[in-house]
């Protein structure tokens, strides 16, 4: 059974940084993609970033490009989301996700719909104060 456990959320002032971690367990993740979604109060869950476990290919949403970076440490079975220059509109619950690499991944077809991801963590709250 795949388990994803997020950590690293918290309260930070605008302009600050946080690094979220997602510890993955339950299987070998070769051939998988890992990622992050976020959900602000009253809004839908939005794609943030994703990375392929095997070769580290990454995709980042335009809304956070240049500020957020996704990476993975295969030895630690952990995925990270480094968030810099945080803004109040980044306030949300951040969820770690995982699923098998979809067809078209290397052609830029990233699953942006949360229903396309099978495994979810419990979420971690990020609050950015102005």
C-alpha cells in the first residue's frame, strides 16, 4: 500500500521560503511520477508541480514557475517542493501525489486533473501572511 506523508508546512511571511517534504513508502517507485497539488479555501485543487521518479524530469505550473522547484531523493524515497518568494495567494493545503507515469509524459502531457492521480497524502497547511 502506497503511503505519502507530507511535512514542512507552516506560517511564513510574504517573501519567505518553505520546503515541503513528502516521504513515500509501500512500493518501488521506478516508473512513477510524484507531484504536488494545492487547495485554497473555497477553491478547487490545482496542480503545482511533478517529477518523474526515475530520471527527474520536472514540470511546474506557470503560476509558480520561477519560485517553486520540485526535486526527489531516490535514496530517501522523498520528494521535495522548495517554495521561494512566497505570496499570500500561495496559502493553501499542499498535497503530495503519486501515480504511474502516464503516456505522453515526455511529450509534456502532465496530468493536471487531480482525478488522474491515484495516491494522495493527508496534506500540509501553508499559510503566507502579508
